[in-house]
């Protein structure tokens, strides 16, 4: 079983409007409600791949019930710890006329010490019987930025590799704890090393080398791999076995959730003991398939097959890769 931790899930509500009237009454043409948050996307992709997955986390109130119900309707096994405070909602208003989307993210619940202790009891039980643990997404208020670092250390004590995808201090502290895999995108990596990295394409070897050097800085231990995802350009993996790159065939679409799908591919490959070349090929192809799907956490199997056949994987030689 791959264990996926979602400490700050959400209910994503999307309204589609032909043209938003910001001073009047709007009647959405379509309303879409779906449980969201990065951990949930990862769990859904793993479930769709036929991988055994268990989602654990924190959920509260009526919104939390909505998240649980939607997951169970989708067949994704989940075990949430109750919180008194209400789970957050996100609102997206899609203005079809302008071709723009406004997103409103609620701040989310404040988690109490007692609630987190209850979650930790579940984590301790479940981590001892899983093959890998995925820690993904933001932390809710009330939990310190060391939270993921602590969970990574607990997993390591149980002999279980961890994959981390978050941002800010939770990322830098978590990465320093030496997880098996850290998956930043370029913006998250830039923030973590305190320098803005610009992507100039694979042909600009100096700039690729800079990204590789930055990724190497985030390796908390000799066994940590840092996989930098680069949108349609693919990904660069700085691993204990050298650097690898995966270049997908670029596809048009909605990139939200592509990173979560890529992380699901990395988790599956790690748990199954696949080679790095295989892991990143699957990760890049899943990301591409997810980018083509209209909803985060979903993808079409034939898009995935096509993307996997098209992805190019090769070693990347840079100084920080030796
Ligand atoms: N337009 C695209 N065409 C082809 N592949 C894509 C495209 N967008 C994303 N991918 C694939 O998906 C992977 C992850 O995407 P991306 O780098 O956008 O992640 P991210 O920024 O973490 O996204 P998010 O956090 O919103 O899920 C990329 O490494 C790439 O392989
Ligand atoms: Mg991401």
C-alpha cells in the first residue's frame, strides 16, 4: 500500500459563467464540485492506476463530510481524523468570455494539538504497513513547518521511504530530513534556495546546470533524489544514481494537477523498485496525461499510453550530477 497524507484537503467548487458581472447577479452555466488538495489528487491518480493506496489526513465539519463522501463514491480508500474546525473550500470562477479564471482559497481550519496527536496515532499504525508514504500539499494552520520533517523521520524509523511535495519552510525543513524524493517545480525550488531560477530550455546547458546545482542543494541526504518538474519541458531528476531528464511531447491543457500526477508516478515507481529511467518516464507521461484532462487528479488512459510512448528519457551530465 502507498500511504498518502493530506493534512489540508479542500472541497473545490468551480462555477462556469459566460461573462462575469462583478456588480450583478451571475448564474453559472455549470457547477463542478470535487474534493481537492494535492494529496487527494495523488491518491486518485494512484487509485486509477490500480495501485493500492490509503489516504489519511484531517477533515472537519460539513465540508469535511463532503470530501469523505466524494472520495468514497470514487472508491479511494481514506481514513480521515476529525477536526472541530471546518475543512476549507476553494472557489474558482471561470469567465468563459474573458478566458480568465479567478480563484478564491479559504484559509482553512486551525488544527489543535489533540487533533494532530490523534492523526499521528493513525500515521504510526499505517506507516508501519506501507511501502512508501507521500507527503503532499500545504500545512493547515496550527501545525509547525517542521511537521513533514518529523513525519519523514518517523517513516525512516519504520524503514519506509517518503516523497515530499510542498513549498516554503515546510519544503526546506522536510527536504533536510532526507526523504527518498523531493518534487519541487521551478518556483518552489527557487524559493527554497533563495535565488530566482529561469528556465531557458534544454539547449541552454548552463541554465540546466544551474537547476541541477540548485536541486542538489535540496538533497537532505545521499539517498535523497530531487525531481524538478518543468511544466511542458518535462523534468530533471538529480538522484543518487546521477542525473536524468524526461522530455514529454508537449500537450495543450490545464497544468493544474500535472505535478500531482507526476508525483504519483514517482511514488509508484519507488514502491515497485523500478529504475530511475522508468520512474521518470512514467512520471512525465502521467503529468502530460493529467495536463490534458480538464479536472485535477484525473487522466485518460489512452492519453497516458500515448504520452509514455512519446517521452524521451536520457542521462544528463552536469558537474553537480557526478
Ligand atoms: N503542457 C504539458 N505538456 C506535456 N507535459 C506536461 C505539460 N505540463 C506538465 N507536464 C508534465 O507534468 C509534469 C509536472 O508538471 P508541472 O511541472 O507543471 O508540475 P507542478 O508545477 O508541480 O504542477 P501542480 O503543482 O499544479 O500539480 C512535468 O514535469 C511534465 O512532465
Ligand atoms: Mg506542484
